[in-house]
C-alpha cells in the first residue's frame, strides 16, 4: 500500500528524467505516448502503490512539476 | 582565390582579420558576436598569433592597449554593452595614438538591452564615448563582403592614422550567411620587423636608441594642450580623406533616404516597393559614420523635397544628417528600437504617410 | 493528505525557461524555500546577474534588480546601505562572478558586506553558448577551447570558495552541490545558515553551488549529474570553509 | 527584382536551420545570389527556430522576410504563427508527421509531407526527415536543381560523412507529389 501520493503538473515537465534517476523505488518513467504543449514526453508514475513519499523526485525536479503528500495522515 | 564561400558573418569577419595580418585578439563572450572569439581561439595559434579570453571587456581592451603599444596588429570585438565597458580603454588608445581595430556587432540598448540587432550605438561610436578630445574612425558595412573588405582596410587606416578604428556592424550581419570572396592573406609583421615598421612601438631600446615612453597623463596642462593640438590635424585630414558613402538615384529622387548598415538594405527594398507606386526615392548610405560624409548631401538634386533618416534607434544619425543639410530640406525619421528590425513594407508605408502629411 | 513537499510560494506561478535538467531551477527553489520558511519573502531584495539567470526576477517572488555583468555585489552593497535590516542576496554565475566580476566580489567580501552571495558554478558560459569559464576544468571542452582547456593557455580553474575564504570579511563560506537529494538537503541547510549570518550582521556569506549545464556540456541531464560528481567534486571539494559559532 | 524568399520554421533540433543552409549552398553553386538569416537567441534547448533564405539572380537587398514565397512549417505552432506571411499563390509545406492541423489558407498551394514516416520507411533512417522536406521543396519550387544537391553534400559532408551522401540524395527524392 502506498505511503506517498504524487501530484504531477505535467504541463511544466521538460522530460529531463532527474526524478527518474532519483526515485529509490524506480516507479517514475517518461510517458511514451503523451506529448505536453512544450513538446516533451512528461513524467508519469508506473506503480502508484509503491510510492514511499520520500520526495527525492521533487527535490531533484528543477521545474516544480512534483508535489508529494503523505497518504492517510 | 576568387572562389565564393558561404560564410556566417562573424566567422567571415574573423577570417578577414586573420588574412589582414591580425595576430592578436582579446575577447569576452557576448551575444551576438561569440563566433568571433570562438574562431580566433581555434585559428590564431595556428598562424603564430595569440588569443586570450579576457576576464572582461575592460581587460580585453587593455590587453589590446598593451599589444598595440608593443607593435602587434590587434583586433578586439564585442557588442554594444561590452563596447561601453571598453570606452575607458578606447579613450586611452586614442590619447596615446595606438592603432587597434574594434569590431562592434551592435545590439539593442540601453543597459544590457536586447541581443537582437540595433543601431543605437551611433552616438557611442561616433561621439567618442570615452572622455577627452578624440575621434574614432567608424566604418558601417551593410553586407558580409563589405565588412570583410572594411576590416582589411581598417588595419591600414588604423596604422596610418595611429588611431582606433571601429567597424559598426550589427547582429544581422554577424549572424547571417552570404557567399563571400575571402580577401587575400597578407603576411603578418614579425617581431623582428616591428622596430623598423613601427618606430613608436615598445620593443626595448637595446641601448641603440632613446627609451620610448607611452603616457596618457600630463601634469603640465600646457604640454597636454600642445600635444592635443599636435595630433589634431590628423582628424582634419581624416575628415577630408576618409569619408565614404554610396549614393543611389539622387538626381531623380523626390525623397531621399539616409540609412547605414543592414538598415540600408531594407531601405533599398522599400525603394523598389515605392517605385512600383510611382514614388521616386533615392538613398545616401554613409559607409563611414565618422567622418560623416557631409559631401553626399550636396549631391541631392533639385527635385528632392523630403529627407528621411531610417535608423534602428530613436534618431541618432539624424542630427548629423540635419547638420549636413544646413536646414535646406525637412528631415523625418523612420525607426524601430530595442532590437526590433524594420521591414521594407513598413518603411514604404511610413514613407507614404510622411509624404501625405505635407 | 499531509504535504511532504509542496512547491514553494516563493517561486512565481510561471514556467522556467531553463533547458531541460538545468539545475538553476533547483537553486532558485532552495533559496525561495528558505526565505518562505523565514517569513522573509516580503522583506528580501535580490540582485540577478548577467548569464542564463539574468531573468531570475521573472521567477522569484521577491523584489529584484538586474545588475550589469559582474557588478551584482556592488549593487547589493548599495541596496544594503539603504535597507540595512532587509535580507539581500546576489545570485551569480561563474562568468559573472569569477571572471568579469572578480573585483566586486572580492571587495564585497573584503568590506564584510552583510548580504549573501549564491555562486552557481557549472564550469561554463551557458547563455552565450558554451565558452570557457574561469571554472572550466582542465581537459574540459568549450567553444573557446575546442581541444579542451589547458594550463598553458588558461591556467588552472579558479576555486572561488577557497579564494573568498581567505578574506576576513567573509565569515561564512561553504561549497555545496545539487547532485543528489542528500546534497540538495545540505545545500538548503547552508542557505539557511547564510541568511542567519546576514540577520545577525556577522559578515559576508558566500555559498558556491556546483551545478550542471547539460546543453553546453553536450550530455543528457542525468549523465550531467554523474559528470559533476566524477569531475567537479574532486577539484571543487564540498566543504564548509568557514562558519561563525553563532549559527552552528 | 525577382527575389524568392523562403521561410522555414520549427522546433530547435528539427534541422530547420540546416534545410535553409543546404538551399543557400545550392543557390551559391548555381551562381545565384543568396542570403541565409537565422533567428537567434540565448543558447537554449527546446526553443523554436526559424530561418529566412533569399535567392535571386540579382544582388539581394534585405535578407529579412515580412512576406515569403515559400513557407515551411515543421511544427504546429509555426504554422499558426507564420501562415499569414505567405504571399497568395505561394507554396506551403507542412510536416504532417507532427503537425495535426490543416492549413487555413485557400489561396496558396499546400503540400503535406509526412517527413518522419517517409524518412523511416522509404529512406530507412529517421534522421533524414529534414532532407525529405528539403527534397519536397526542391521538387515543387525548382528554386534550385536537384542535381546540384550532390555537389552540396560533397562539400558539406566530408571525411567520415561521405557515406551519408547517397542516403541524403535518396531522402531528397523520397517524397513524391
């Protein structure tokens, strides 16, 4: 069961993948289909249940795409 | 030798300097002229020259001051705010009469401004900019080829007049590509040849001549006055001998445009548009901004009723135009500022408005 | 849901123009987080440089002025004289601070100016297209050293934090990196201390922030982070060079 | 003066400036007058790019275009922004691999070129998408000859790149009306 919940503002994403590299659970990935209005494949979550809410992704994100919340509190 | 090459302006300018025998270049990154220091960093060492990426434009101009005093053939380049920072050094170069070619790839100002093409450096380059009584000789090319040819000439003029020469090009010329014929490479002065070629240069007296001192400070003002009066005739000579311009259709024109640099090219196209509507126009294109080609204005025919200065500024050259005309004809301004370019259709439309108003 | 991380209100609601993976966005955010937490967003006055972050004033929700290239510390010195109790900082890149602006930064430190300087070191000129910076590493390629920087041509890269640390007026000097979540947390702690030093009027506070420039390094953003770790940190060690007792 | 102005726009990285440069080389080798003027800005990834190429038998006055004879839209925003620049009767080339909308002009000739698909399927190399577009421009406008392009490629693709000449020539001919 997920401990963390990510709210993504994918319109701001530039597909740099710094969050992908920082995620300890490896549950972030660029969306292969979607292209945002800036012309980038934005970030997406492959398995929401595994998120531990560590916020490493948000710390690494230069563009303010990711907000992180604790589930159930 | 006469094979045409498609070259980006800035690279062509650097190549022209190299072929003119320039062996020393000092610069600092600033858009839109970065290809010049980049080219020099790659090529100068190959021909026995030297490139330094200075810590600032202020350092670059003072490196040029040193290298020129030592007898080297030197070019520096920058863009408008960088040239502003160099003004201390330019005044210094003029005060001690050292030849340096200064390439200004102009952009929109004031302040840090915009990185798009501009001509609001007119006052900065023609009115000194630095302190004291001096002039820079200023060329204003309108194509890549003309810039290359003017650079070639600028080194000769700088050394003949022992004075800084500015080439006032702009971001459009620096960034565009055109086919060019590269000027023939001239041999550069070797270190051994400097004493004979430039007897005023610092080379060490070798116990064979009196020591040379290059100084800008004069604690006895009487001596400074004598010194300034002593070199001033070269500027009178320059005014007589160096002014250049291109005139198009002055005899027939009812309206004569005055424009320099890349703006003159836009005006040429506007003239075609106006001609199709039966409006006869001509053009005076100053190729030197100092000395200003006053003589061109005496060639304006009796049919001309209106002069229009077209500039990428709030109207800086227009004052020289009015001075040259001595009040004979009305002068209007068509302009854009801040790095905005003007296009031929706009020039044509605004011209018609000016002519209707009268 | 309880927030673990929410984008700081110190960042204005607009997208950043920086290239994908450029760490300016992280540095901007950390400074604004600290100011927000201190309740200082409304009091702060900041100075932006010339370089990619010349438009920082678009993004940071504090009063700002853009300085001429390299002159931010002089501008900040003037601001601080009028508003001695307001938090003031400069945000400068390696061309701005370590090249054209060396006189101003050295003398701001020398006077013990009571403001903070955040020095973004990414070892290259970004905005003008990848020319050599004073901090470019030996062997690193740039458009004005296409074969790689050599000592003979350009000397050894300048270590600004070490240099500033030799000046008595600089009382807090630290070098941090934006290369991992853990390092980012440390960087934020250093920024907090720097503002405390300023608040207590102890002297000049200087933080060098190792950053990436994927575009001009010719690497993707993730590889750029690795390059920073492997190449920059060995030459630019992460270290707190000076810290007054009052903020330890 | 019969100056032909070609305006090419798209995302940075789509080879927009390269298409223009290839046209400029070709015109020069055909002994024509030519200018190539790029948009320029701060070095930045992910921005937009455009360039203007002017080709003429006579010296070219302004290298800028407020109107153009040929418009090439490599992405959607470029079509929206620049469609009105095209003179009536002009040629409009749209990269239909990326541009989903249709042209709104009815007084121009519109060509939809599926650059990426043609590059991948017919040429066998997705990177040649911009050369597929260049081929379409040349075939329709005859602004330069297709034959001269081999000479252009020989000049710009030297050393290890000579192997790419045949591939690029194939790309130029891949699109057919």
